[in-house]
């Protein structure tokens, strides 16, 4: 463990984001034994104009004008900073030189706000943990002079059009400059190791207490009453960029006696899909994260029918830990990231694989298999995840002669 230290966490997801965030979970876990400052991304000029009527932007403008505090206590050892600075929106710029020049200016403004918070809180000899901020992150080490600079990769962002334009060029520079690179996927760890020998897979965590069926005696949602069994289910955002509508449709048509249950909001392609015309496919809509265990409890098989593409190949699917923590037979696509779970899940590629593997999972499920899944899933707690991060911080600190 690392205790009694000051840690600054910078990322691309704000503290008040409505969806779950690895970075937030890691920061909270770190704050149990250390003082933590969670820094939100600064407001950019285009967002300030285009989203000016949203509460998110209105809040940032109130903070900027001094009507609300920029530094807020969110725990006994934890604060969040909403930078007052507005940075320039520069991703549209084609010139590498001009982009880098203005990006450096943005970085200077951003870190000036952080320095004020550092002085206010009395942070010293701090560890800087950067969650995927590859543009503003270029200058954090130079301008803030942390004791150690850790870069965290948890998604293949450079495959995303927004980040790809300049990120393909800039992320390797950031990785090389970092003291340590930690990753939640073997694919990302291998990528990072091309530029920095200290690139390590640390896995990921989930709220194991929420999904601990043995300790909490979770009850299945009443929404399952009257549904034919077996129930093959999915929880999460129904995104056609990441999930295969074709696989789900094939399962439903091939096995009309099965109930296919989908819990979560839909994108436009899912809303327009033929799935809505199939009687054994049930869309239950969005549910609060606290209710998800009650839905997983009702599944006979949990699934994650991902497309295998640049967006998913290395992505660590948190829901797999949630499914396994509840002992559920789990069916998923055979991505690189799923190698981590191969001994506890059923991995397929084609739509026919999904049907065959679901049949196999139903046939061979047992209490013994359920307990093995539970043990593996619950071992992936945020506490254990942060311990892995600490392990490599200490390893690198020892090699570089840094006192942590």
C-alpha cells in the first residue's frame, strides 16, 4: 500500500459525469489512505458556446464567475477542482506546429489553476495520475513537476476519430515521457511497451460489494415475472458501434423459446432494428446502476455480444466482472481483452457460436462453476486494482531512485 501521500488525478471524465468511471473509482480508493485532488477537464470555448444552455456548462460558468467554488471537498481526504480557465478548442487545426503551440498555451493555463489548488491544499511531493488525457497531458509533467507521473490507458482512444487526428502522433510522446504506464488490457500494455519499458497490465476493478450475491442475498427484479426461461440477458448501453445486433437477432430467431432481455438505453440503430419486432426480445430500458444486480440475478446466462473491432478489441468490459461476481454463466466475444477471462467465460466469434455456447453453458452449469466464477469476479475489486497500481509505482520508484 501507499499511504499518507498526496495524489493528483487528472482525466477526461468530469467528477459530475452521469455514467460510471474507472478514474473516479480509482481516485476514491486512493483517497482511503492518501489525500487526493481530482481535477476535471477545463471548459473549452466551442463547448461553452454550443452547450451553453446545458446545466453542465451553466455550472462551469457560475464557477468561473465566482458564484460557486472551484475547489470542493468531496470526502475526508478528497477534493475536486473545476478549473476556472477556458481553453481554446483546437482539434480542428490541421497544422501540427500550430496545434502544438496552442496546446502548450492551453496546458499552461490549465496547470496554473491546478497550482493554485496545490498551494491551497498544501500538496507536496505528489504523484500525478493521468487518465487518458493525451493532449493537455503533454505538459503536466513539465509544468507541475510531480514526484512521479503515471499515465493510465483504459481504452484505444486513438481509434476514435476525435482523438485519432492528433493522438496517433502525441500519445506515444506522452507514454515515453511518463515514469509509468498502467493499463487495463494486455493489448494496451503491449502497445505502451513500444514506447516505455514500464508499461504494465493492472487489470480493473468493479464494485464487488454491490454484486456480491452471497452477502447481499440479491432478489431478481419483478420485471422478469412472466418471462419464459431460459433468460439470456445484457446490461449496459446498447451501442451499435460496440454490440452486434446481428448476433442478438440470430439468437432470438434461432431459439424462439428463449427470452432475450436487454437492460439499458439504446442508440438510434438499436431503436430502428428488427429486434423490436421479435416477441422474445424484451427491452427494459435504462435502470439505475444500483438496480443492475437485481437484473443480472434474473439471467440464466449473461452476455456481452460485442463486435470485434478497434473500439472493442482491447477494451476491458467491466460488466464481465459484474456478471461473474454473481456467478452467472457468461457468454462474450473473443476479443484480446477477454483472454483475461477465458477460463471463466464462454467465448465466441460468430452468431452460430453464440447459440452453441449458450446451449453448452445452460447444460453444464453447476454450483461449483458458479462459486468459481464468483471467486474470480469478486477478486477484481477496486482495492485490488489500486494495489496493483501501487505495486508498479513502487517498482519504478525503486529503479529510478524516487522516494515514494
